[in-house]
C-alpha cells in the first residue's frame, strides 16, 4: 500500500520537496525544530492555526519558487529534514528492550485523540491521554498503530454571549486542510471499505496521520456514495443520541479491525482505550475464526490473551449502555457471522446474563473479551474493582481482576521554551526517552536563582499570551470593563481549567465570594485567577456554573483583569496555561476523577498543585510537593462537605500558598516556594510522564500478554483447547465441591489448618485449595496461602485432607478456606468466575 503518491500532494518545487513530509509529520507539534520554516512561509497563518499542512497548501506557488532560490531557507529545510530522518532511523529504547518477546505490533483503539489543535479530534482528558500515548510510543520506538474516527465537526467550539452563557458552534473540519492524507492503494485510488451496516452497505473512507514513528488511521462515513443520513454518523464527537453512539462504536471497533486486516497489519496486542472500542474484541475473534476455521468460543479463548482494556470511568453510570432492541437492530446480522445467538451476544454485556431486560454494557464486553483490565490511577484501580465486582460474584473486591497503570503526560508537548532549556541543561537532550527515575537527582542540583528565574519567565509568557489573545479576540472579553489590562506578570497566578460539570466542582472557589475577593485584591499579596473550560451542550448545571463565574467577574469591577475566563478552551490554550501558572487548582469530588492529567502538565513548568486527594494526586501528594484538600474519604454530592472543602481551599491559599510566594529573601527569591517547586519538579515530573506510563504498559501487560497469546495460538491452539475443556468441566461440576469440618492447631507461632475437601467430579489438578484473609489496608494484597493434600479421605470419592500453616500474627478466625480454579495459563477470574468458600 503506497500511501503518499507524489501526484496527490501540493505542487512544491523539487528543492523544497521535504516540506511535504515535514508538514504531514505531527512530530512538529512537540519537536519545534521546524517552526522557523512555517513562520517564514506565512507568519500570520502559523500564529493563528499552527497547521503546517494548511500553510503549505495556502502559500502561493510564486512564494514557494522564490524560497526555493533562497540559500538560507533551503539550508534550513535540509537541516530540519536531516534531523527528522535521523530521528526516524536511530535505534530506539524499545529495540533494545524487546528482546525475543513476540511483540511486533500494538493496535491502539480510541474514540478521540488529542495530538494538536490542527487536528481537532478530542474533547478532553481521554483524548489528551491517547495523543500523549502515541507521541511517547513514537519517542520510545514502540510499534503502535492507532485507530480512530475522523469527525466532520468534532467537539464543539465555545463562545460566551452577552448574558454570560455558553454558546456552542460546530465549524466544519475540511479533511483536505487537516494534516492527514487519504490512504491510497498502489494505483493511487483512495481506499474505501465496504461495510454491511444495519441491512445495507456503506462506504468507509480511510485517512492517516503520521505521528513521528507512529501511524494513526482515521475512519469516516462522509462519503458521497452514502445516503445523507449515514454520512452524518461521524459528524460530531459525543454528539447525537444512543443510536449514533453505537454506530460510531461499530465503526471504530468492527471496521477499525477490518481496516488493519485490509492493510495486512497483524497486531499482537489490541489495546482498548475505554469501552467505546469494545466491539474490536468480537471482530478480532471473527477474523481469527475465518482465518483458522475454528468456532467463536475457541477464537475468543485465543485472541482474548492479546486484548487489554483500559477503563477511565470512575462511576458505574458512566459506561455506554444500549437497549437489547438497539443491539438486535444493529448487531443481529453480526451474530450470524460469529455463529452465536443474540442471547449469547447480549450475555457478554450484562452483569446477569439471564436478565433479558438488562441493557448491554460495552465495558462488560471489553472485560469479558480481554486478557487484562486496568484503571488509570491507584485509586481508580480500587474504584474499578468495586464497580466491576458484580461480574465476579463471591470474589473479594480486592481480587476483582483490575490492575492499574497511572496515566502520564508527554512532557515535551507541554513544556515551555524556558522549561525546555532548563531541563536540557540539567538532564540532557534525551531525558524523556531515558530511564525517568534518574532525572530527579539532576534537578535537585539546580540553584534557587535559576529555578525562580525560569518560573518567572513562564508566568510573563502567559501574561503576554493572554493580552495578545485579548487583542485578537476582543469580543471574547465583553464581560470585562472596556480597556481592562489583563493580569500582572509579577503576582501569584492561579489556573483552573477543565470541563465544567458538577462532579468537578468548578465553583468551589466561589463558595465564599467575599473571601475570594480579599485574596484577589490584597494590596500587599494579591492573587490572580485564570479560568477556562467547556460544559457539555446537554449539561445545564455545568453551563450554569460557568455563567456564575462570568456574573462574578462582571459584578466586581474592583478586580477587573485579576479574574478572567478564556473562552473556547482547546489544546493551544491549555499549553499556555500549564506553562505559565504558578498554581494549578483541581477540585473534583472524590473518587469521581479517574486520574486527571491536567495537573501533571504543570509539573515540568514549575507549577505546583493544590488538589483534592483524588485520581493521580491521591498517590502523588506529600507536603513537600504541593497542597491537598479533603480527608481522603468519599462524601458523595454533599453540599455541607463541599463547604468544608471550600474553606480548606481558602485556608491553603491564605495561610500557606500566598505567604510562601511572597516571603522573599534579599534577592527577591521566595525560598520556601522554590524548595517546594524544586521537589515537585524532581519527584513528580519524571514519574508522571508518559515515558514511565508506556514502559509500565509494556512491562506489566504488553510483553506478558503477547507471550500468552503465542502460547494459546501455537500447535493448532492446543493450549486454548485444553483451557476450554477445563473451564467447561469446572462450570458443569463446580456445584459438587463441598467442605468437611476444619481443625486448627495454634502453637509455635503458627496456625496449622487441616480441612477435608470433597471435590466431587472436579479434578484436583485443575483447582487450588487455599487459606484466604482480607488485607489489613486498601493498598495491601490479600493473604493467600496454598494448602496441600496430605492424603485421600478414606471411603470418599475424590476427597482429600488439605493442610497448611499461617502465622499467628493474625487470629485464626481471619482465615477462610476456599477452592478456586487454577491453571497457570488461565486468566482467573476473567475467564472463569467460579469460587467455593468454606461456610
């Protein structure tokens, strides 16, 4: 497949032909070596769009011809092209790491990607994470291919009207102006996939984006050959109703996997970034069925080993659910292709497969079709185990098979030029592809003067950006008095930017307006606040909270310019905010934020976090790196507790943050502030980087799962066939297991347990008998001690006396004997949920 035939690219002089590949490689969004080229071509368009591909298509042929005769510009193009080629060809971390692991390709499925504002395919944190993941995989050389959707309008754009209300706009995304290209075959024809959809065929267009070493494929239905109603299926991200959501998820999961097959890409791992892509597990199994002539059950037993499901949802109500009627309407034909009944399909998406009225849950399908599941922070792992416990009846919550890999951010995408300079001088050019654990030592050597100067430069750059933003969009600041001077580059700057919705409590700082006003207007130690964020078009409460801030700003002219709301929060705004603020405030209701990565983005720039003990901050916080609010407990939507935490937030600002910022030595350096900033830079920035996150995915999931997939597939699926026979036998005969009366002898520091176990028709080699004790704290694992059979029970069929010892550090009554399915190659309890407890 030749994806970039020159005949379909802009007319560029041969001497400048490298501009095409440079403009189409989104690496320019984090490696800014090519910025000088686009500024030279069209400085105004570059500033407004940051889209090199649009610039290259917009600039006149005469201008390009003139630059082709300019030796200095040609030399710059050659240098940037050589740098890109060197990046693509040099050895990578993954090449050294992989060894003989059969990990040749990871297919990453996500509903949204936040790569650059020039490719607006995101709404918030999920997309930011997906974009940062691809970028880090490119840096580290991890062989990933991304799959997503191309939206005609994407997520909405925001303006604030004269009443202070959010208004949504949906400008069209012309794909020919985006930094992507259509996928074409060897003959130059655009690749179009035919997909049987709800009783008829549709044409699916395929696009691709280059992300350094990574390729991202994007699907859309806006093909002229499709009926108008179907062309709109991919118009908006998270727009429309339930049916449109299912249609988009079918396109992502089913057609996305078919695309990889068409392109002759054979992924080892399929990584589902949230449940939107769950249908990929079915299409992967169907493809395996077709290729190896096996039934669905065996195909799923093999392929699930290579599927990883990452859940980002912290509340049970947040998962995509579809009525049985809609599933039958859109996927009834698909059941025939899988060789299963509609009831069988619906069972994959229900906690109770026998409940015909229960809706189909995509997250449940993803779990039942995967070999591993993970949350996106330590706390979210615990929350997810609680959410998914109904799928694993009688299993302790701590053993629900959900691990965690805490999210990280692609640090080079979020650091300012002053930050980049500081980190390069301290840690070297390759700092974000090396072992991140070694960076802190170098940062701790930095002088207080250098740290404070780089922080001050970042703040000044933010103030300059906001003032320039005001000049470009004066109507966006109509809520302020005319000719208001925005911000002061020398005072404490607070940032709060995120989706406006109730659980994020964007109005917690407004709980006591008079106290907030005193903080903002203190003549000796003032504070300024920059706000940004969008409310979902259907979220009335979120919109009202946004308007409340606009009303507050309008009604207090004495702080004009000290509190501002920046409309149309996007990646460009986010980059400026996280680079420049001194403090990032985060106020979700615990535990409703799965991770939250916005606060991670300020770390590399010397910003300090004040946050609820939720998401990543629950595991990152200590007093040396920032401030926390909350008590580490869950209080649901309790207005009284919201008021308590609002007072905590004011207290932290008044009594700790503001004094630390303004208490200076004779050189004007706030030593206590700088010390906290230094520790945050050194301790948190390396760990909460996507560099660490990707490495953990590879260590904990990708490599072991790829090895498990190989073992299940080889030798005519012999291992998978054995596991299926084993699980069928256990499910059929599990009810025949029962226990005799245990004997416990406690002496010499140990409890000695003896218990008769009658296994009925279950083979002893397929189970394990063990002592179990609950963990003493949430972050500890449970105690599991295998018991061994000492001898058969006389007169009993398949009965054995099991024995073992446990320390008397815990009382004997803490321990319970149980029987669990056990084979080293099985995913227990993902594949088989049976368990038997001594009553």
